[in-house]
C-alpha cells in the first residue's frame, strides 16, 4: 500500500540530524568532502552484494562496468593519502539484496577519519556524536564499553577466541540455522545477532572493541596471543549503528585480504569483484589514522522510536 505523503516529522528529524552532524564536525575542524558514487572497482566483502551498471560513452573514459559504492571508504582513504587531513562524508550508499523492514538498498552513511588516532580514541568521539543526537531530543543513554572477548564470557560463558566450533553452535540449536558452508566467524556473528544483540537495553550505547583477527576487514591486527583486530562496533539499543577501525595502511596485506574475499566468493558461487587498484596504489602512503562508518537511518530509527526503516525515509525502495 502506498503512503499518500511522506512523514513531515521524519523529514524534519533527518534535517535536524544533518545540521547537528555538520555542526559537530565543523566545531572539530573536520572537513566535509564529496567522493564518487560510481567506481570501476567494487566491494569484495563476500557478505555484501553490490549494484553495477554500464557506461555507454566513449571507451577512453575507462571501464564500462561501474559499481555503486557500498561505502565511501576507498575514495576517502585516497584523499587522506593525498594529504587532505581529517575529513568526513555524509552521502548515499547502495547494497543489493538488502530490503525489508529494517533495510533499504539505498541509504545514507556517515563516514569520517581522524589522523593520528587509533580505534580506542575514535570510539570516544563516536559515542559523543550519538550522545549529541540523543540530547537533541532530550534523551540520554548509559554507556557500556566492553571487549569482544569479555562480552562473550560475561553473557554466554563462551571464550570466542578459543572455544571449539561445536561450543559456538550449541546456543543456536533452536534457531533452525542451516550449518552448510558456515565457518567459525559466521557462528560468532550469529551469536551476536541472535543471542547478544536482542538483549541490549534500549537506552544503552554498547561499544564492543578488539575483535578476532579473522574479522579484521580493513583494520590493523595487533600482535599478541591471540592477535586482535583493532576495530569496534557501536550499538544503540539492539541496533548496530557504527563500525570503526584503526586503519590498515599496508597495500600488500590489503591486496591479500581482497584476494581472500574473492576466493570466498568463488567457493560460494558468487561473482568476483574488481579489486580497487587506485586504493592499493596509494595505501602505503595512508597516514596513521582511524575511521568509522555510521548508518544514518539506523540512528534515525532509534531517535524516532521505530523498528521500520520506511518510517524514516521519504520513499522506501518499493515506492521509489
């Protein structure tokens, strides 16, 4: 059923949040930038599917097939490597197949980077931004900061870094999950989404940091026994809002991770994605920094007190 008009209140809330975000970063002297939405390379992450399109113009323009970005991460890092300094982008991103009550294939992402910071320092700024958004509506939230390992130990009595896979699967036995092709990290993710996340209190900011090294994505790995990925995730209530890293700046290591992603894609029968050579060509020049991406619609849903993403969009995907 088509809505007659978008909710004026939701449009006003979005406008207020955008103004708050821009004021937040202006006060901290973080530069707002805009980067391409279409790219010759895509996101190799096996669990994220991209939209692609084809350019019909002159062949000298470059690759015909172009990918709609799933985040602005790669071009922002290219700007950082070129010396732009602290920066952020507030813009639309696209993920294929992600449509439903809480997902829209087109949504808004806020992503920012801080030079000379690690993930622990950026955690505090991310909390400050979410607290400012809540304060805009006269709300407050308690804050829990916990390591990935300690959270599993406290809530499930499981050591996620050492427990055998059968121990990870046991608490999920009643969910009817098909175990085919699921590895250790898949079961860890399912424990978060099915057992931990649903119990997070509505008015609590939960920040989880220092993940298993196998979940490093684009983050640095800190040596140790065991080694840990220097990354964090922030939740408001049971919604994941933000994902941040102490950023990897080793092109050879990043190329290996991209190729590993494509190997997983091949095993799953998915198409391989072109690797971003523009990024790899400058990644060794990326200064020491930390970066984080925050889903704006998720934050708006928390602010509006709704579980339906359509309530915070002018027009959801099925009406676009």
